[in-house]
């Protein structure tokens, strides 16, 4: 062979070898299957999704393969009857084989060509053994507690503690031995900061404030918001949940600072930026706590409206756009939008014409089953407590028709309210002018919807139950009287 031909053959050999390392090839041998389709799934936060499928032959062999490499993370094998069989790690090593006897899991799982997964399975078998011992200890503890055997209670609690300590120590040893692996990152995500003992805290005594700050400051040690592998694990999102639930002040300003910090550091990894953005948008577009929708408005202004979320579908962007403009008009602390509506006699009764220390706006529908239950109770609370404290109610008809509305007011003696509705002419004029209607201005997509305004018509509270509204009014009145 000439030197030129030899060089060409050598180049082709290296090219083929390089190409084989692009993409992924995972050979699978599953006993006792002789046919059927199996699946390769992965975690994405709390979601489980499918990445690939493979047809098993008569010998139980199958192949997952693709031209592009799989994103790193925790994956799992799904049986033909859609049951998760076992987990595996996919990171730098994406060309390997795995065998397993599904009648003996996880003990029978074995990998060839993947050191990461060999180590991972060793850990899995270890924790399975310790887990069984912990479960037995918990059962014995429960029995001892029921029997009132204090000595047995102490003994079993100590046994459980020791077993958990052994698992922690095992993780630390494996992290030290394999520091650059995905497994070490997973262990770090499972680990919580250890606050220094009281003797090492300022002044040599326990300081709850110091302990809290230390725990929060070290909560993310060893983890990077640019590590996109974390998004494809079952441990990262619960850690995020706990951080914002227990360690971040619930006020929007504090949350926004944390959100911006995480998004800033995730920018170098587009998949991680996308994951965090989706997580935060979904968390705050309809938040658990009143007022935190301001965080979503912040995300919309700074990122979504600025064109940094091209990964959202057009339909989803429209939804977010509509939600943002609905929420912007009714953020806590802002002046409420005026409502130019008429009462049952047709007289104009604008919201800003109501003179009261506190104004409740009740958006309701006389045909709505929930309104039928809540509105009379709201009226009872108003007449029994709020009216004498300078509170007034501005009741807005949303749907249901004027006849049913007037009849409900009469039947339930809803006196003392300012009852109003929007005329067709006003609604049409608003639409023609391209202005938002009251539903958008007050984000009214269900009834009843309640708002509480102060004397200057600034929004104090919104979308609360009448019981919660009563608590807020009581606090406001107590605060006013204490001045």
C-alpha cells in the first residue's frame, strides 16, 4: 500500500472512530423478555419524559442509539408494560452496554463500558440494603412507641440515625473518589449545609440568626446554576422548592433578586437558562401567595418582553403576554383602575366616587354556584362587622344577566352595597378605543373575585376569601388604632 493510501485509510479509521463517539449507543439485554418495546426515559424537574425506544428481539436484546449525544442527567429504563425498571446515569460516557434480570432488581444490573454507571449501581445496591434496614427500624420504632417502651424507642432512633450517617459517609467517600462525576454532583445536591456548633458561632453561643444566614449562604455550595445536568435529575427541583419556600423572604423584591442571580449565572448554559425560566414563570404566573405575581411581571419585563425566551411557543408567549398585562394593572400597592359603571337604576356610580376608609370590590355572577354561597356570607360579614368600621362594598356584575342579578339582590337583601354593571355601550366604546376592559384590569377570570382597597383606592389585597379578607381588615384596623 502506498504512503498516500495508507494515510487516507488511517484518516478514515480515525474519522469513523470519532463519529462513533458522537451520538449515543446503549446496548440493552433484559431477562426474561423475549419481545416488546422498551423505553429510555429521563427526569426534567418533576416531569418524567421519554428520550428513545428500542425493540427487544427474542433474546431480550435491544439498542438505544442516536446521532446526537444525549444531555447529561439521570435516566431510567422503562419496561414494555411502562414500569420503571432501574435508573442509570448518562454523561460523558454514552457508548456502553447494560444487562439486567428484571426478576432481581437492582442486584442484577451490570454495566460494561460505563464506569459512571458501575459506581452508581454499587451505590444503588448499597442504599437499597440500608433502606431496608431503615424501614425495619422505623417499623420497630413505631411498635415501641405504641407499647410505651422508651428504651426501645431510644434504641431504634439511634439505629436509624446511625444508618443515615453511614449513607452520608458513604456518599462523601464516593464523592472524594470520583469528584468530577455526575454522581458526585447528585450527592452534593442531596447534601445540606452543616451549621457550625454553638461553640464556633459568634460569641461562642448559639445564634439563630447566624445559623439561618450560614445555612442560606452555603445552601448552593458545590452546585452551579450553569450545570444543565441538574435539570435532568429528580433532586434539583425539590431543592429549588425548599430554598424559595424556607430561605427566601416571600416579598417580591427579595424573590426577584434571587431569581435574577440564578438566571444570570445560568446564561452560559442555554438549557439551564430555559429550565430555570420555565420554573420561575410557572411558579409565579399564578403564585401561591398574594402579591408574588409581581415576580412574574418582573420576569416578563426583563426577559420575556425583551426577547430572551425564544424557546417559548407562540401560543404560550401570547398567554404570558395576556397574563402580564392583566396583572400589571392590579399589583399590590398600586392605585386600582377606576370603574365607570352604572347602578340598578342606570345612574353612573364610578368606583372612585365611593368615599370609604376601605372599599371591597366584589366581582360576581348571580348564576355562579360559588357566588350563591359566598356573596350572602360576605354580606352578613359586612353588616355584622365591616359597615360600622367604615368599609363599603362595590359589587360588580360580571355575567349572569341583569334580571337574575337584580332578583338575587332583592332575594338576599344585599342592602348598603353599591351595585353596578357595565353597559353595552361602555363596553363597546372601550373595545373600539383599544383599551382594556374591567376583566383584564382586575384579572377577573372566575367569580367571585374580591379586592380590598384603602382610602386612596390603592390595592391592599386581592383574590382572597371573605374570611381572609376579614383577617386583613382586622389587622389594618388594629394598626390604625395603635397609631
